[in-house]
C-alpha cells in the first residue's frame, strides 16, 4: 500500500472531484477587474490573521503595559514595525474593499431574491469589519483611541432599554477601566474572527448555492460563451490581484509606517476627539443630531441596511417603482458629505 | 487574457513582491532599536582583560557586564589605560595601564560632566586639612581613624610607597605600590596623583556604574548621615522620604530611565538627587549639588551662599513640580526663620563668649584641650547642624528634639555654666556673658511672666488634670546660682508634680541662672 492509498483509505477525498468542483463556471463579467472586489476582503482577512497572530505574540492587553508593548513592537521587535504597518494598512484596505463590494452588490441589485440571506450575511460582515477596526484601533491605547472608545461606549449607553447593559458589557464596568482593554482584545482576536469565519462560510456557501449574479454589458458578444472556469482562470486573476495587493500594502507599509502618538491619559480630555476615518460620518452625525437622536437614527439606518432586501420589496410595492439606485445615491452622497465635513473640521 | 499570460503576470508580480521584501529587509536594517537591551560588547583590546578577569575577579567582570558601559562597548582598557609618564602606569599583559581611574580618565568621554564635578563643592571635600574636623581625626583621635573614617568620605591624598632614595616602590611585575593608608579610597574629594580632584565612583560605584544607584538616597547615605550631618535620616523622616519608600515599592520612581526628569518621568516622590542634582523640565541635571542651595549650614554661623537668589530660583523650580508657590514660599520662610533663630540666639552669642574666653587666654590656642571647646563643638557642629538641616528638609523631630532642644540644653546647661566658671574674676568676660543673657531671646531665664506661667499651668491642668507643669522635672540639676529675690514663686505645691514623659515637655524652672 502506498502512502497515498493509505491516506485515501482513511480520508476518502477524490482529487479529481475537488478540481471538478473548482472548475465550476463563473459569469463572464468576472473577467473585468472591477468586479473582483468580493475576493479582496477575504484575501486581506487572511493577511490580517497572519499579521494579527504575530502581533498577539507581543501585545499585552493591560492598561499599564498596552501602549508600551505596541511601542516595543514598533521599535524593538525585529520587523515588528512592518508587521504592525501591514496589519494597519491591510485593515484600512479591507474596510475600503468591503464597502466597495457592498456598493457594487447594492447598485447592481444583486441582493434580490433568492439572495436576501446572503445580503444579510454580507451586511453583518461589513458591520463586523467596522467593529474590528474600532477594537483594533483602541488596543493601541493612544490618547485619541482611548477617547474614541470612551465616546463610542457612551453611545451604546444611550440606546433605549438595553443601552446601559450593552455599554456595561462592552466596558466591563460602568466606566472604561482595566477590564475594558481585555474585553476589546478578546473581541478583536477571538469573538470577531470567529464571527467572520462563520458568516464568511455562510456567505460563500450562499454564493455557491445560488451562483454569482450574472451581469451583462452592452459591449459583450452575445454569441460568446457566457461563462468561464473558476479554476484555474479566475483563481489566477485573484492571485494577480492578491500579489499586487501584497506589493501595494508592503509599499505603503514601508513608506507610511504607523506612528505612535501620545499615550492614553484618562485624566486629560483632548481638545479634539476624532475617530478613525470610517467613523467620521457617524461622529459628524452625532454632532449634528445630538446624542439620543443620532443613536436612534443610526440604529434604525443600520437595521434598514441589514434588512434592505425586504425594505426594497416593501418600497417597490408602495411606490410602484425601483428606488434602490436613487436612495443608494442619496445615502452614499450623504455619508460621503458627512465624512468630508468631519475630515475638514478640527 | 490567456491563462499563460496570467501565469506570467503572477510570476512577475511574485518576483516584484520578493523585491518588496528585500526593500523591507533593508528598511529593517535602518531601524533604530529604541529601548532594546543590547548584549555586552567586547572590543579587541578588552577581550583578553575580560576573559582573564572573569577567572581572577569574577565579581568585577560580572558587574561590568551588567552595566551600561558594557552595552556601549566601553571596556576595562578604555578606562584603565595609562599614558607613558603617568605615576601609576605599569605594563600589564602587554598594555600600559593604571589601577586608579580618576575624573581625568572619566573625562576622556564625559568631558563636561568631569569638569563640572571638579568645580563642585563635592570635589573640594578633600581640602579639609586646616579644619577642626581634621584636627580631631588626625591628632585628637589618631591617623588610623582619619584614614578609615574621615578620608573615606572626604577623600585621601593619593600617595605611593617610596624607597630610601625617594623613588616609587614597585612590585615584581613593575606595578607601582600605592600607600595603603591612602588607597583604597572612594572619598568624593580625593586628591589624585594626576592633579585631578575627586572621584566619580563615590556616587557611581564601580564597576556597574548604575545610574539608578546614584539616584537612590542610600547612595548619598554613605557620608550624609550620623550625628553631625544626618541628611539621610532627616530625608527619611520628611514627607519626601516617606513618599519615596512607597513610590519605590510600587515601581513609580523609574530611576533606571536614561532621562530622569521630575514632572515627566516620575511624580510620586523626590530623592536627594531629584532636588540637588537631577533634571527638571526647565533645567538640566547638574553634577554640582551646591547649585540649588541657599545657605551653608555647616559653619558655626550659617551664611548665605554666593548668588543664593539664583540658587534658590533653581530649587524653587524643582519644588514647583509638586508644590504651589505659596507653599514653597511658606517653607522657605520657616526654614530661613529657623536658621536665623539658631544664628542669632545661639551661634553668634556662643561664638562671642568663646572669642572672649580665648582673648582672655582662659581657653588655650590648642583646639579640644579645654572642656568648653567640646561643648561648643557639640553645640554648632552636631546639634546646631541638626536643627538647621532638619528645618531645611522638613524633618520636625530633627529640627526640634535632635536639634533646637539639644542646642538650647547645651547652651544653657553647659556652655554658659562652663563659661561662667572659667570667667570667674575676669570682669570683661563676665560682662560679655551677662550681655549675652541680657539679649531679648534669653531674658526668659531671668523672668517669665505670670501670664506665661499661668498658661503652662492651665495647660497641664486641662490636659492631664495636673497643674504642676511649671515645676522642674525630677532629676533636674540644682540651680547654680540662687534665684533672684524678685523671681515669682513657683506654682502652689498643692498637686503632685507630673513626671516628665516623651509627651510632657517640662519647662525649666524660671530661676536657674
């Protein structure tokens, strides 16, 4: 018995069938670069896992040592600056690509039946990605990150009925304290990655179940075959994008390594608190609408966003026309405007 | 795009990624390792020294390896190298070296610090030849006491063993033999054979040269303690010293940081170094600990330091990290008042009496051969310093019980009676003593007001239910002169006399002179 036969007799996996499954046809529009955004977040997530594990070797989630451990990673550990920089840039890019992917799916109506559940999983993945960004940024324990976390957990506090309990759960107490950082750490390296894996698996399972939404373009030749093979054709495209991304992230990681600003100081409120760029719009909205109104409207908007396929159906029934694109444009422009506004402000 | 084209692009991109990784490695090479604890560096010249001395003197080798010098590659030979013609130079394993490392040697790298230190009061501690302390040590006590005592703090005058022709003696290896009464010595004002003064190792103990050790109060305590200048005990009694113990135990002092700036690196407590040597946000560290001192508290009568206003500003800057301006000003008022009280009430009058006794030849020119000279010495050199130093560093017990109380006792109970005895039948000296006692601060001995006596009596009555506080305590020596007729009578002996305890000050009977 050869070694291969021994393995096969105990683990009956047919290589041919795997390749056959990988060779499933995907629609022709995936040949266009712009339509390959969905794979990029997954790709970046893998980079995040690898760099994150390396960072976790050295990071200490304890208020008195967190900042120092990040300083040590940045200044003492060989290549630590690079790994931290990759982690940061890849995180930002992941948020960008997830948002772009979501927009693509939204504006092409790819969320419609029978893909409603997949939209919900995707929408939850976007929210999880943002929470990932928030908890990761807070772990650095810089002054601005600390106060960003303070503002964010105060937001949770104002949610009606359950807000206080949610805020207490997130903070590990009535105020940001020694347990908060540990909690953020556990969210960041344990709970959120698990959630991503679960929803990502469901997301991909759904894609395999329903297939990729087929899109058609005017310049297409109708006589041409409508599909091409996932493996090796599309895999090679993704590989090209992947390696290109690695080069790009490495380049920005070297050119703009993340700095370490002032250490968190619970006794000194900074003159200007600012979150990371992807929360600018919520922060500006907070300033405009006031705490309670902002929390209510943002909660409502998030719920509509997650359950958009059903909202879309209801709106179409009421208004007798498809409002997805105009509403989407209004939402994107609104978020964009609020983000720019906050970015320009002190 | 064909599959092959894609494969080629992936290959090319992978190669590009490899180039990226090489760039990353190059940038990594440029990174500065901040805070990285490097391994000891042994340069070529130092390797043989270290290898051999790891066997011969393992402690010294290990201490060096633990210290900062090892980390930056400064080894044995870098400090112990000698130049041809140096008095203590000798050939050792192929190198010309010297046993002693003086501030001149340290100054090869630490030029400014060495120069600043050699101009400081610390470095002048060896110049005590004409002082009474030196007479005490060298003559009254004996040379061995001076060598093992005084000079281990003040510093010796480094000397070599000489043969009959006056040449420096050498051992069989050619090593010049140092005079053992002058070496070993780490006294801070050592007079070195190369013309330099002092020694850096007085504070920066070899061979580890720990910066933390130099900042710890224990380090200063090698010399600044004991009956005549108990600065370390005074510090320990003060709130500063108390705060330090806890802050140190809680790891808040950060004394091993390269930059140790009060108000920045640490806030919880000061050590001796904080106030007298180390940096603040507004001034750099100084190797002249006299740079922030306003009074000299050592002589019979305290004097203001030269440029004391500038020096006070430098100290107030240190205080300001933890104290408000009115707090600091209030402390200086209390301190200055205490020094002035000591000066005017006790030191100057005592000096006047001693000068009168000497002028009248009632005391010989030889120091310490008359009893009253010892009394006087205790008064200013021990008790007077304790009172002044206690006030300077906020130690209440040293200011009062170890200080002014003993000054007063020495003055009234010993110096004045002894002077009176010597001045018997010498009207000029007697007149001086009488004039001193006529001074306002001493008038209480002649006459304490009824109101004051009543205040004392009622205090004891109220506090302890006993009204006899104004009585002399048991065992008080009898008055040496009969009380003047006009002295008011003591309290009614209707109640039992309170026995003095630590908590019951027993004012002297107002009729003892």
